[in-house]
C-alpha cells in the first residue's frame, strides 16, 4: 500500500527557486510601537494581496522586531519593500540583506550523497509547481522528494528548539578571508554538533555573512558567536545575534507564489536563470544569445551548472548584450585567474597526499617541466597535467565517481587567448563559450577531488 503524501512541512530545494530566477533576501525591521498581533496580521494580508510565496516572518528580541526571509523575483524586490513599509505602519527602519551565495545548507549536509535530480529540475514549470503545492499531484511530489528537489522540513523535530540568527561583519572582506571564516564555521558546526539545521549565506546588506540555526539549550546560543569572535579577531570581525521569539516562523509559508509566475510568464526559465536582462533588451544581439542559450539548455553540461557557472555565464553574456567586450574579457580572465590560483596553491598538498613519496613527487615535476622545480611558475597547462598524472599514477579515479580527464588543451587555449588579448569576442563569442562549457564538467570533477583531498574550498572571486 502506498503511503499518503502531501505538501505539509515541505519546501523547495534552493536550486528550484534559482531555476525560477528568484533571489533570497532577508530584512531587519524595527517597528515602534511594536504590536505583534497588528503587525503580523498586516504582513499576512500583504502576502495574500500581492500573491507572494516563500516568505517567512520571525519576531526577534533586541533593537529590531522582525527578521523577514523572502525568495523574490528581482523584478518585484523593490516593490516588496515599497509594499512592506506602509503595511508596517510604524516602521522606523528596514534593512535588507541580499544573498549571493548559499555556502552551507542543513539538508545538503544531512544527506551529502543525495544530489538534486537535474533532469527533474530542468522540467520544472509553473503548472507543475502549483500542482505539487496544492496536493493535486502526489505522485509528482513523491518523485521530487526522491530526486531531492523537495525537502522535508521536519517541523515536528524542532518544536522545542531555540532558533537564532547571527549577522557577521568583518573589516577584512577579502574573498580569501571570507572563505577561511566560512570553512571554520562549517567545521565548528560539524564537530561540536550544538547548532542544528544550520544554514550559512554570504551577500551584501546589513552584514557580510548571515547564519541561522537552532539549539536545544538556551546558553548554547552564545557558543558559536563567541567562538567566531575569538577565532577571527584578526579580521576585525563582529557579530550580532538575533534570538527568535519561538521555535519557528509565525507568518508565511514555503510555497512559490503567483507573483513569481507572473514575473516569468512566457519566459524561458533556463535563460531567466542565466541572464534575465535579455528579455528587456532591444540590442540586436539578443536574438543570437537567446537562440544559443535555448540550444545549450538541453545539453548535458547545462544540467550540471553551478551557481558560479551561472554567474560566469551571466557576466559574459551581459557584456555581449551591452556591447562591452572588455567586460567579457575581464569575466573570462577572472575565471581563469581564480582557477589557476586554486590549482597552484593546493597542488603541493594534493600531490604529497596522493603520492606520499618524495622521489615520486620529484619525478612528477620533471615529467611536467624539468626547468621548473617549484609550482610558482607552472602554467595552467602544467598544473592540469600535474594533477592528471598524480591521479592516474595512484589510480585515484577508480575510487571517485564520475571523475574523468580529457584533453585540457582546449581550456588552456582559451586561457592563453584571453591572457594575451588575442581574441575577437565580438566575432568569436560563440566558439569561446561553447568550448568553455564543454570543459566545465572536467573542471568540476577535478576541483571536487582537490577539495576532498586538501580540505580547501574553491571560492571563485566573482561569487
């Protein structure tokens, strides 16, 4: 007998929101005088009137009264703030935080081996989403749960927990500093096991990093922010902790709302998730970009695009759309610069852990280039070949699912063309991005293996 299944206590994987072009925002609101009953009822009416979805409202202790989480289509985010402030009749301040990167998500680490079914993600449409949320298609809901596109939020397990948010700001906001802090917080969460159902976001607005989580004992709330302050004092770090009145939100739900469907009506969702500006442009090249991206959508690399890949594609095609070929070249240069730095900084640790033998390591350097005894001056091609030889020497590929090495020369060729300014992007934009897309799966596999072996996270500078 098949178990009954419904939408209650379910939510969409964040990639589903991204598929629809939504962006995650948080808002701190200060309302004086604060009458919870009146204020929350007003927000509830706003959500209904404007047909919004995926909005959650948390009353919090301290100088601010509300923390509002909302997945919004960019075309309505400004309007959302304009709608919200009149509804909050005595709103004294409203500060946003726009999420640019989801760095840690509890359901990704609770089930690390369960990836989103990319084929299901590609077939996601407004009609399918509505049917699932309205419990009109339980079989599809079951498939989405099995494909990890729908997340079971397990509200029953957090009924008595203490929920809190930590806003983190740092004077040294360099990407490397931020990456170290993120990885440190992640290790703390995993090793101490005090903070449950944690999520970590980076972005811009009222903080640099926003963390949410919950604990079982009140005094455990202070453990994480105190550790952050002590561990990363050299970065000029500061934290503010917002304690939620209760174990969960008091207004809102996890449904994707009709306002988002209205915003994307008639638009190709894949293109929308890459470069939404295309739909409002009058540039002649927009038709060529549209046609190309529609062809790319059904190719295998498109199903494996990461958030960083999408940002890369956005910046590249936006430069093409506004006839700024310098921007296109800069986008490619920064991509290769970040990749090359990551490979160079980690190759010695990677090789030593893989080969575990001094003579073998020396032999490997000689095979690559006898005149370069250190990795300081190794080119991208040298570095890629070095990783390839090290992996093949120890048959690491036998133990890593999906790891394949092909011909890196096409990738190296693009890098060299961009670095030497020897490419006409107005003419060759199609062939350049086509080649890069074909190489991305190999890059993903290699980066994933390096991260696993060295425990160092790849963090492109265009996050």
